[in-house]
C-alpha cells in the first residue's frame, strides 16, 4: 500500500492531475521516498485515497484507466480529484490529451479537433489468438518516407490465414478512423496482402492488394455509431499502419 500511495502521489500530482498549487508537491519526491507509512503520507500532504466512492445517477462507479486497471480517486486539501479518462467513460465522452498545448479535450469538438481522439495505444486490444499487434519505432517505407512509429500484425508463421490481431470496443464514441498503410523498407518477399476493417460485423473498408512495390495509402473510414471494430489482414504481415487514429 505504501508503494502504491507513493506512486499515486508522484504520478497523479506531477502529471495525471493538473491543478493550481499541486506542482509544488511534485517537487518533493525525495521527501516522499523517506516516508514509511501510508499514515505519514496522508498526514504530510492531507491526502485521502481509500474509501472514496463515486455514485452516478444512483449507481456506484469504478474509475479505471485506458487499460481497465482501477484508479482510485483522491482527496487533497478538501478537494476531490477524479481521473479525466474515468469521467469521460462515465458520461460516454471521448477524451484526448494534447501534450503540445497541455489541453484535455472532452466530448464533441464540432470538427475543431484536428488530432485523433484516440490512437491504438489508448484503447485496449481485445483480440485473442495466435497473432499479435506489434509496434515499431523509427521506420521508413519502401519510398523513403519516415514514420516515428507504426504497427503491423505479426502472423508468427501463419501468414496464409486471415489474422485478426487488432480489435477494439468503441462504444459509439468515434465517427471515423484515419491511417496510412505502407510497406516497410527492404521487404523483398513476393507476397500480397489485404487489410479489412470490420465494424459491428460489417465490412466497411477493404484495401487494394498491397505488394512490395505498393505506394503508401492514406485511408479514412466512416465508423459513425460503431460499437466494435476489428482489423483483419489476409495472407501476410507486410502491411504497416502509421498515423492511425480514431476521431470524433
């Protein structure tokens, strides 16, 4: 419990929770590290982290992060703090953190939000099977374009089968998916590949056949009202996905 509380105070007060006057606490990690008990931590900072219940419209609500892990609310100096993502989930609103401007976006932005509301890393991948969604950093495509990060379906020896390594619950929060499909630099295999996007059991996008000489493809797919989306890859793992994002 002691280590969890230390992590909560350091993490929430220095980054996850942004409020006037709290930054000073984040500057004292050495002092936090010397405290031995939960009581000392709570006494020093007047923080309460246990036994705080959230009830919304008569129903008890549990705060969780993007991966579904429970995140406890906290009370500091008489003010209750709840994770923004938990609030957005409770009221069915999309949430996006813009680190460049230190801005939290919640709900409908009327088209003013140019950046994606959620990326692959922000959602829980609920696909289960022998394929994995792998991430690569700092990669070029076969035409010399550079991507800071990309994803591909690692078929692990099953490239002749349809793989569904990427699957998310959207809960109707997003209107479209945008991404760039490309072939990684140096690919020499003669395989062809196709990516399909399935929303609520219906195919909403099918890429052209992609081979080692294919140029990058920018896609935009309508997902308005979709509760569930799945990405399927036929026959090969040569397709990479970059600049991916779900938009409101």
